[in-house]
C-alpha cells in the first residue's frame, strides 16, 4: 500500500501555512499600531489608568512574537527552497521589529504618566503629529508585506526622511523651550524621550520595508535613500 503524500499536496499545504503566517504577522503588527495610537491618545487625555493598561497589554505582543517564531521554525523544518528561505528569514525579522514597536508604544504610555505630573505642555500636539506619521509608516510597511508590494516598501523607506525631519524640528523646539525656562526641563525631557521612541518606530517600519524588498528581490541592492535625523549634529542645537 502506497501511503506517500503527493508532492503537490505538500506544496499546497506549505503555501497555505505561509499565507497564514503572513496574516498572523500582519495581525500582530496592527495590534502594535493600535497600541501606539492608544498611547498617543492617553498622552492627549492625560489618562494614567489607560496608560497603565497599554503598558500591561505589551505582553500580548511579546507572546505573539514567541508564537510566530515557533511557527516559522516549524516551516523551516520542511526543507524550503531559496524563495522559501527568504520568507522564513522575513518571518523571523519582521515580528522582531513589530515587538520593538510595541515596546516603544508602551514606553510612550509609561512616560505619559510621568508627564502628567507637570502642567499640560503645548508640544503634545507636535508629538501626536509625529506619532501619527510613524503609525502610518508601520501600516504601509505591513501592507507592503501582505501584498508583496516592493514599490510600496520603497516608498515607506523613502518617507522615513520626512519623519526624521519632523522629529528634528520637535527636538529643536523642545530644547529651545527648556533653555527659556528651567521649569520646563523635566516635562520636556519626558517629551524628548517619547519623541525619540516615535522616531525609532519609524526606523523599525523602514526595517520591515527593507525585509519586504529582500523577500521579493533577494540580495539585489536597495537604491540609496535620504536619512535626516540631525539631532546629534551641532546644528541641531538652537
């Protein structure tokens, strides 16, 4: 009796599992974006209780990464071909970036609790604008991954320069505000850390986009791109 499984059935099963894996990763990413948007909302509302819930919810993203990593390794044991190896690498790298995005969202919520000890700051609107831009970058990177869209991945990567410029402008504004009145130093320091978290989220969105490019094109070099975080340069100081 021949009990061997037809190869076409094996290939179909592998493809279905790979598609499910992509959906699981995208779902994890959208959860991280929702955490980020919730964190920005609690900064506006100065809601300490909601901020603590966001910090606690970060564990669900960590658990999703562990589960997805396990599923990716099970797929890796199936003896994949060259394209499949790229899918497996992307399936490990992208959730790692998403996990860091979730961490940064939790950090923003955690900092908001400390920020609420000071009077409301006018720069919160600039922080929200920066966060909205970062969240949009992550959403587009996830779409590029789900759809296998290399052109969209490149746009995400290129648009990181806009986020960097916005971060640098907010950085300079906060430094000026701190220099004008020493009482602003503590709340502005919290805002600086929060803004840096958002800038780093943009970097992780770029990482996801670059992994989409790698998935689609292998080792083909990426075009050069603009990088505009000037906060470490002397010119960043007012």
